[in-house]
């Protein structure tokens, strides 16, 4: 079986955003409440804008599922845009009101957004709305729904993910790569979803100051995956190396401009003697390692240690105070327009990072285990873990929380 393939569709103010997830085995039970819980996490966080008070994201499945069990056909997930009722005249797929279209037309690109680059590619400079609607981070709702499904597949085999915000607008909660225990301190209901909720008041002050100034803030998100067996991915081809696939998935998230695996940034400044993870004999003949600077990946392949990643989010490109730009219709200098926007969306980012990780890792797992039915995948898991049991043991499930 090939790796999972995800397609998403829909515009920010259109009727809905949709995910089509191809490659799931038949017979996998899914929990709808768990998908909705991930969608709720994406809407959470201090510093969010008015859009989150409008939307109440819930998943609707229109294909690939019967009685809560996958059919092996593409799984089709849809999340309605409640705000569409306020944009029907401008965004209806078939009939639009010319006056409404003119009202929402944009010809001045926002610096840092896809407005100019996308419009230049599509020859749509007369109305940037055709680009910005699709480039909006609203699309990540579809990714999160699909990622929640992928996480349920991983969870079947004891593979779990934790995540949290490590930094907001330069205010650091935790430096360096996170670990499983640190992220165990995250309260998903806390305002900024950090591993140290007691410190969040100072972060809220930073967000409030930016809000008062009409500015925006980025941040850093960390995630750790526990329970991955060694051997997922490939060392043989550049496009199959799992570290490359993970980095691409993370940087594909809107606003992410950098990603790191393990202590990837820190080890670039160290000698080799302080950059790698020695082996030593572990319990019952398994291999042990005193450090995990590699972050669970070596040579493009998982090594059985926790997989550790970080993603750096730039500040949102839509500022209330605007930025200097040029109106492409007139050629005159103007200030970029502001509709609704977040001061920071970093508190919603951990679940998006988890979703992209889950999608890549579930795909890699299916590549290794094979099978079109979940019973075949289960058999592949038993074979894999039995073969490597002489030198690897999964982490204690109780420790995974």
C-alpha cells in the first residue's frame, strides 16, 4: 500500500472546507467525538480573532465510512463554514452579486501573505480575493480533521503525540527541543497551551501589548511522538527519507518558516563528540541511549527513540495597523487592508503540528506494514515488533498518558 494521500478543498468564506484522505485500510473504527475534539483545539487560544466566535467546527463524513468503520475507499471529511452565510453574495460557487464582489475585492497585496505571489502565478491581480481565500489558514481545519483520523490509526499501535507552545513573540517558556515529560505539563485548556501554564500570564501581557499596538506575533511549537518502532522511512532515496517528509509537512503549515528535528539547530554549533547519541546495553538485551539529540531519526529512518520536532511560526501577515504596499489597480502606495485577524494564532498551532505529524507517520507506518484491511495491518505490526523485540521495546503505555 502506498502512503496516505491527503487532498483538501474549499475557501475561507466558501460553504465548507473538505479533506479527502486516501489509503486508509478497511475496517478501522473511528471516533467522531475525537475528531471534533481536535477541531475544537484548533479554535482555542488567547489572542484569536472574531472568526472563532462564529465557527463551531464539527466534522461531517460524506464518504468512506459506514457505521463508524472505514471502507477502504477515500474518506471524505467536511467542515462547514458558518461565516459563509455572511459572504454568500460574494462567495457563492454558482451565482454572485457583482456589488458584493466589488465590496470585498482586494487589489493591494499584504506583505507576507500569498496575495501577490499567488495572484502573479494565476494572473488574478485584478482581485486578490481569488488567492487569499484559498491561502487562508482556515484550510488547516481540513488538515486537522484528517490528522485526527491518522492519529487514531497510530493510537491503535500505542503511538501517541504530545505538543505545546514553547515561545510566543520572543517570550520563551522552554528553550531547546522539548521532551515527553515536559509536554506532559500542557493543559490543553490553558490560554496559550504551554507546558508551564503558571507562566502564561506574562505571555498574555506580551500578546495584549501587540494587540494594543495593532501588531501580530509568532512563536515556536514543539511536539514529541512516543512509541514509534525503528525502521519507518527510508535511507535509500531523498524523497522517501522521513526527516525530509516531516520537514516538508511542517513548513507547509501557513506561517511556518522553519522546522527542526531533535537538537538540529543546537548540534550545528557543537563538535561531533557532543552532537550524537551513543549506544549502551539496555535491559533484556535491548539498546539504550543516554541522549536523544537526533530526535528519533537517523539517516531518514526512525530509530525507536521519541521523535522530537519544533516549528517556528512567523507573525500573521494581516495587521490591524497595516503595512506599506502598492495598489495593483492604481499603482499607488497604500496601507494593506485589515478585515478580521488574530493577534496570534500560536495557541491553535500545536494541534495543527500534531495533525501533520500524524499524517506523515501514519503513511510511513502503512508503507512498512502493508495491507488493505486493518487485520492485515495488525498482522504486519505483530511481525515487525516481534522481529525487532530482541533489541527494542515500546515505551510503557501507562507512561504515555
